[in-house]
C-alpha cells in the first residue's frame, strides 16, 4: 500500500514542488491549500503523470480550527491514512519594529505557528487512529534560529516552531511518530523572497538589483537555497532511514547557520 503525504500549502511555489517530488517518490498526495483551485490544479498535474487517484486537492485555512479538522476528516475519507504531514504554509511581513503593525505580527504568528500546531495536532490524531508511525515535518527557516532584522513577526513565529517541534516530538515518541523542522536558507527565487526585495533594498541602502548577491555573499557555499535542496532533505526525514531522528531542527543553509 502506498504511503500518503499531506502537504499544507501545497498549491504553489515550494509547496507545489514538494507535492510533485513526493509523488515522484511514490506517495499518494493530499494537496491542501488556502486556494483550492491551486490545490486541484497541482493534484491534476500529479494525476496526469502518475495515474488517476494518486493525488487530490483540498481547500484549507490552516489558521482556522474547524477547517483543519475538516481537512483531516476528508483526507481520512479519501485515503484512509496519513503517513507524512508537511507544514509548508508561511507568510512574511517586513518592517522596522517601530512601524510593525500588530495585525501583521499576529498574521505571522497565525500562519507560521498556530497553523502548524493545528495541522500537527489533527494529523497526529489520524496517525494514531490508524496506528501509523508517521512523520510530521515543518518547513521552518534559519530565522527560527537567528533573529532577522525587520522581520520580528516572522522570526518570532519560526522560533516558536522549533519549540513546538521539540514538544510534539516528546508527545508522540511513544507512538513512533517523529517530528522535525527543516530550517531553510534564503529561497532567493521564491515569490516570498522576491516580494521582500524592495524592503530589503531600502533596509540595506542598495539598489534592488544587488539584493540577491548580498544574501548569496553571506552563505559559505555561495548560493541560495533551492527547492530541490529542501526536497532532498525532506525525503530523508520522511523515510525509515531517519526513524531514530526526532525533535530536530535541520539546517539547509549552505553553512550560513551551523547550530
């Protein structure tokens, strides 16, 4: 029986890439996204490549408890199991602390932390229901280990994700369910990073065209983080080869963060 992966935020960008890569690795995939049309589109593309029934798109608001509970029920009804839950939803709002709006701070916490909590809770329940020694993996950031100037909301939520991952790992260890966070370096070509370039240029006092190189220069391996880098590490921690690893925050930063 094929394993089932649930990707929260799977309808676009990194999440879409992970959905397709995980399908290539042999999983059935529940593509869950706030934009249900995007989720259905990604699922349809997976089905065209791997056969009908390999994937299905679902709508979910990860910050809404009822919506997440409904998603877990729908995944159970469709696939009758969940072996892997990847929380890839995220948002970043940048501003100096003196100008940081409370609504933007709260949105960062809601999407980056509360949503992770709700999805981990509900899919842990589903794994326990089916006696599955599953995997819960949060897509985090190096900003969850080191502070990020003008990104107080994002960084605070990501730091919280590390503590949540460790606590979930302790809660679920008795059931063979592992929980880990992937601490990503700068995804320079991602829409999220690209959307912040004007603010970063202003912060650094440089032209927008020079921003990417500044961030590349900070990395010992001298390049940004690629989607494939994330998928490579994700597939390992989702596999049985990583069954003795839990509660970890794994750096995918090209050496920029080493603890």
